[in-house]
């Protein structure tokens, strides 16, 4: 599945998230007499493959059909019945998604309960395979990977926005969310018009406190993280054939030698040697 660069999840640092599958996938194969009345201690994401079902979650009524996914948050009581003419099939997965191991990322989001999956033609075979290969013991590494793809497909379609309730600012979850959002911003816009200080001024926390918290979770300060992302951007530009001098100027370095030292510090090779290797590799690939 191609990633959408407009997705709010496209630039989330990989070390920020920890997915845990609370049990193996539930292979849904429910006849017309199926009924359920339950509360789960973790989140439950449901994908419908055939048939239809009606759920009542609190005062909310949701009908789920093929190509749709629905989230039932942790500790929500739900009731469900089959409303189709045949079996209601699909897959359900109990999960948690932690942010820096300190907060539940799902709790930081405003989400539509149900989502019509835009890329269903791509997602459907993944869901079918996930259901067919459900392990009978504990979840596997492959299942973690497949479910993350399925989860992101739902989140991309269901995402409304991030919670920013004033009363949440003192909580570790909201602090972790702000750190994740800044890291995502720096990764998506390493040239950062306005500078890092402007970005930090938009964060609703004391700057020194926030910098310490950022370093604690990300392993480096916001400044160092931005420098890393700028050097990764330089790697891309050099790979396209841009000169070292041109790349340094684009990143705002007046001194190409200082840029070269920064590049080698973060990437492990000088920009000139990196560019030569990429050029030589490109030539060899073009040869018959």
C-alpha cells in the first residue's frame, strides 16, 4: 500500500510507537443467530469482509458492512447482532498502541467510529490473509506488521484531529503527543521556515521543560533531531545529483566545510564521498 504523505501518521518517528496485540486475531464467522454483549479491557478494531452487523455502543448505533472498519475503544460496552441475509464474516483484533511507552495514542485522537476504507481493493486481501493465517497461540511478528498496515488504513480514513483539551495538558499523554507532533513536523519540513524556536513557541509547555522531555523520549534534543533530519534531507538532494556546495546553500550553511563536518557526524561519511559513491552506483546500474 502506498503511503499518503498527507497522512498525519506519515512522519511519526518509528521509535515513538509500540503496538501490542492483546490476543490472536478473532476469525469472525457469525450466523444470523449471532449476538454479542461485551466489554473489552483494550481497544478492538473490526473489519467486515461479508454480510452486515449492527452494533450499539452506549447510545450510538453503527451498522458495519463489507469494506468498512470500526473501532471499539477500551472499556466500552457494546452489543452486536447479524442483520444480513447470510454469515457476517471478518476479523477483529484486540490491541493497544502506546506512545513512548507512557500513553495510549488512540486516546489522544478524535476518530470517527466507523470508516469506509478508501483503499479497500488493496486492504481486502491483507485482511483476508490476516484472518486466514491467524495463529492459534500467540501473535506473530508478521501479524504485527500486517495489523499495523490495517490499523493505519483505518486511522487514515477515520482521523478527525488530535485532542488538545486544556485539562489534558498536565497529563503525560498530552506531553508525549506534543513531542511526537513536533518530531513529525521537523521530519516533514527539515528546512523549517521560521526556525525551530518558532515551532517550539507553539508548544503549550515551558521550553526548557519541553526540551528535557523531548530528549528523554527521542534520545536527543529538538535541535539535534532537526540537524539529523536536515542531513537526511541532504542525503536525498546529493542522491539526485546536487553538488555539495549547492546542498549546503539550500540548507542555509554559508560554509560548505562546516556543512561537510555536520554531514559526516550524522551520516558517517563525507558528502563528497557519498555523492561519488551514488554517482558510480548509478553508472554501473545503467551499463548493460
